[in-house]
C-alpha cells in the first residue's frame, strides 16, 4: 500500500525567515534560540533566495576565525546556500524524503505559486512516516 501523506499534512506553516543582508550573528541567535536546524532566506519581496543551515553557519564562522577575520561582520548571504530544492504542499512526503536524503538537506521550503507557504523538515517527515506506520499497525490489528 503506497504512502499517500502530503507535505501539507506535516509542514510547518509560517516558518521563521531571515534576509540575506541580516548579520550571520542574528541568524545564529535565531537558530539557537528557536532550536532550529536552519532558516529559509527571503528577500524584501518575500521571495525565497536561499537556505541557511547550522552547518553553513559553523563553516562560515570557522573560515572567518581561521583567516583571522571577525565572524561578527558576516552576513547571511556570505554563508547561505542559494541552490534551492523546494517542494509544494501537495507533494508526496516519500518523494520529498527521498530527495532530502539524496541531497543531504534537512529542510525544504514549501512554495505555492512562487510564494513561501511553509517549511518541511526531516523531523516533520519522520514524525509523519511514524504516524502512518502506527496507523497501519493499528488498522491491521483491528481487522484481524
């Protein structure tokens, strides 16, 4: 039986975002304070222009320290990934999960008509898959 769970069933609506010109220090504070693994980067019009992960932040801070620079002067755009992999609310989570594993990305912006409507993380997908599994087990036990 194929899994028919959609991204809309498990995505986080209205995710926190950050601007590419914001300081990396602000992004790191937001990530740490909100216990996130990263942020979606949006421009002034709200268009998604990148993704900033914890690992991107670590790499940028290490590079700055190694080169005797000051990480306080870095901007989000200095650390973010601008190659975007996105999904839609109607996408099947199995396909999105497989793509996330292949690309080693833990989050995906969810776009509808080019606008950010949410974000789905590996944690969201893992929860949805486990819920689906629990329901299937319960259904098979009740039909036996």
